C-alpha cells in the first residue's frame, strides 16, 4: 500500500474521514473479518473527542539490554547524546509523509517515547495520528496541542537506558492486531481499528452502508425527541 500515489491516498482518506470506528468494525464483519482488526481496548485515546484516519507508518522498539550508564551530571548529558544517536534513534521519522498514522510497537515498555516535542514535529511533517502499545509523556502539552494519540498509559520516564530502536517499515503487533505498513488505521473514542490494505475499498462499501443506515435512523429519533440536529445525523449528500 506504500506504493499508492498521493492522489489515491487522498482519495481513500476522504472516503473514510466521516466513518466512525464502529462503522469500520461493521465493514470488516461484512467482509468476514469478525475476529481481526480491533486493537485491544487497553489502548485508549489520550483525550476526547479525538479522531484520526491514516496509513500505517510502522516501527519497532525493544527493551535496552544495558549496561546502564554509571555517569552522572555533565558526563551523563554526553552519554545521553550518544544514546539518542546510536541506540534510541527515530529513523522512521525521516520517512513520514502526509497522511501517515504513526504506529510504534514498544513491547509495552514503561517509557514516554512519544512526547509533546516529537509528536508535534511529525505532525508538522504530515502525520495524522499516533498509536503505541506503550506510554506517552508531556500529556498536558500534547492535549493542548491537539495531537491525536492512542496509547496504553501515560509515562513519566524518558527513553535512555530503557528502550532501543530496532527496525522500521515492518509488520508489527499492537493490541493483538498485526499492522502492516500501508494498512489503513481508523481511530476515535471507541478505540482503534485496522483495515488491511488489500480490502480497503470492500470494507468501505459496507462501512458506509451501515453508517448511512445509522444516520437516517437516528435523525428520525432526534426529530421525534425534539433534539437539535447536529453533524452526526447530517444526511445531506448521502448516496
């Protein structure tokens, strides 16, 4: 799916932009993928309401085997510089393009690999969201910056002596789901669902079908209940 042209990527993102995770989950069911695609509910949005749709840009990190540094103070500052250049780099960040959903398998390690600084930098490069089976830090700033992130927990810890970069643009596993580079990732308050690249159009057909039925039905209930209409029941333009 990474070989898609930017035009086709934009077309697919436009198709999916109004679909909820629930709709996409239904679409997968209609295509026979009942037991595939839903990232475990341990992984949640850092803030709500939060929504993002993009193509998986993957990387894997492993626990740092050591040894832990004995340096402190200024010597530790020098060691940290070495560590980020040689051990815990972010080589995958060089590849980020518009519409990427950053998916990082960190083996559940208790570190804040993602923070307010690097997520903002990658958003500025075109990343639409972030998914990790580990933690994030600087959470108040991330929320203030409006960066969409789905994670297992908030972590105070920096990376050094705890985690190391291993590889990028490879299949990874997060929340019980295999995520391949270029798969479509859809995330909102219900969590995260992953659509294999080979069935993106087929899943869309049935996800849209179910979304349309839901909007039409709920619009009637809004009217019956005297509720003011909102964008979730906007049926204008539905095919």
